[in-house]
C-alpha cells in the first residue's frame, strides 16, 4: 500500500547507513595511509587538506545515492505478480 517513493526510501535507508559507517572507518585510515606512510617517502609531498577529504566524501555519497536510488526505484515500480510469475 506504500507509494514507490516510500518503498525506495525504506530500501535505501540501510544502504545509506552502511555508507556512513564505511566513511567513518575509511576516512581516518586513508588519511593516515596517504599522509604518514606514502607522503613521508616522497621528495615533494602534496598535503591532503579538509577540502579534498570533504569533496571526495560528497562525491562518494552522490554516486552511491544515485546508484542505490536507481535500483530501488526500479524494484519498487516492478509488479510483484510479474516477478513471481518468472520465479
């Protein structure tokens, strides 16, 4: 009885939580890896600032949300009778 947008939101909510958890874990690890381990050995290191980190996180979320929503909207608009018929 729910609309397609509500079904898409319910399905994508868990994926967004996973993306947030992955971001919280991966951002400090990646920053440490690049800043301390890799750039410590180079002659002319390029520092990673807050702008680069925020831009990459935003890009990841935009691409993730676009992918998730495209698949969940497609699944929410599918007719359950047609799906059960072919299984």
